[in-house]
């Protein structure tokens, strides 16, 4: 499965002024071994058909934010769209589209099907 390219910063990203409130999740982000999690998630999508999916690690980070901030799928979609700190945590550029609530739901269901939610609990 091909994934959407979410690693390239846009011109808009370069205009964001650094502020300590944007880095509140940086310490947590830096202590987690994301490579290990990404490796575990890497085989979730086996089909080469269809539109590119959001990277599994980004979707996993979205679910982490959802749990930490107790947000519904719809509220989480809106929060990511307007919150720079959330975008920074999930490595989503300002010029990129936010995963919609149904994508978030489907990813959570996929983790349930693969029994991976229990692995990360």
C-alpha cells in the first residue's frame, strides 16, 4: 500500500512562529521509540490498490491524542485541523489534509481486527 507523503514541510510551515505552547508534546514525543511502533504497524496495509493511505504511524499518533484529550472522532478531526501542536505531534504539514473522522474510525477498527490495540495498551 502506498502512503501519503506527510514529511515535506510547506512554505506555510516555515512561517509558523515558534512558541513554547507548540512544543508541549515534544518531550513525550522524544521519549517514545516511534521506530519500533512503526515497524509493528508497517504490515497493516497489504493491498496495493486504492488511494494512498495516511501513514500508519501518523494514524497511531492520532489515536494517542484522542485518548489523551478524550475526543470523539469528529472532534479530533476538527482539533487536528486547527491545532498547530497536534499537527506538530503527528508530523502533518499545514498544507496537508487532515484525516477525516471516518479514516480515524477505520484505522482504530483495523487495529482491533489485528489485535494491535491490546499490544499498545
